[in-house]
């Protein structure tokens, strides 16, 4: 194969990887937007001990 064919294939592969990476970023942005729409859930377990009163 000639060098120009090798360079063309490498360039095509780089473009394909870039396009695929952009598609993954959009999915991540959509997921992040969806998490902002849902209310937060508590992560700490509820305490059974009574709280001290002042």
C-alpha cells in the first residue's frame, strides 16, 4: 500500500472515533439533564435515636 492510502485510512479512523465520541457526550449531557429534573433522594439512613433537645 502506498503512504497516501495509509494516511487516508488513519484520517478516516480518527474522524470516525471523533464522531462516535461526540455521540457519547450527547448521551451523557442528556442523562445529566434528566438527573436535574428528578428530585434528590436521601442517601443517609434515618436515625432511630432521639435528637437531643435544648
